[in-house]
C-alpha cells in the first residue's frame, strides 16, 4: 500500500462526472476515481474549510465512531473490479482493528474530516502523465488542464446546478 493524498477535484466533461485525483505522497503517480456529485461536494467542502451548524453525513459518521470509542486510523483503497473501486475504513477501538467496507469517495470524505491517512494499492497508481492525458479533453495534456480542473468552490457551484437528467441514467 502506498500513501496518497487528495491532489485535486476535477470534472470529466465527457461523462459529466466529478473525479477525485489522489497523488502518491512520495512520488509522481496518481489515481483518478470518478465519484458522485454528493461525495464530490462533501470533499470540496472539507477541502475548502466550509462548515455547517449541523453535521453532514460524513461528519456524523466521524462523530459516531468517536462516540463509540473508536478512531479512524486509515483508509485503504484496495482494488478495482468491473470499473468499481473498493475501499476499507480501518477503525481502531480498544486496541482492536475493525475493517469496514466502504466506497472510496465516502472513505476519502471521512478521512479528510478525521485527519486519517489514505493508502492505495500500488497496482492502482499510474504515472501522472497518463492521468493528465486521460483527464484532459481529447487527451491534449497540460495545456488544457484549466478546462478540466475546478476550484472546490467552482465545483461545488457546478454540482448545485446539476439536475438529475444531467447525470444520465443509473442502472443497478
């Protein structure tokens, strides 16, 4: 497992989907994960230092874990299967480790709030140059990076303006 941090949030205009970009803390490899608008908003709000009077879902979970005597120790992004990423919340309570299956997007939002470290399986990381080419419109690279990157505030504003029909159909 390689420690990663949230480098940025991007928006894939082709699929109309937010992307969280994780970066290897000691190298140039990255891991893009396409996520839902709600989770992107939660990550953007935490990165932007935006707080609310009442706890949002991710804040609530951190409070519940703490209230039960636990602490989120780390998040593990373990694998991808059929284009779906898998993660685990590793909670420590009374010296015992508890692993909880979770979506990476929720795990990242929770880790940011709990100030927990995030790790990804080394096989999931790709060289930064491949990520930039993939995330850029028509694979044009660094010159178009501004077209796909948004500040936390800009992404949050964009997500608030989306209608359900803008996101296409979801099938289970």
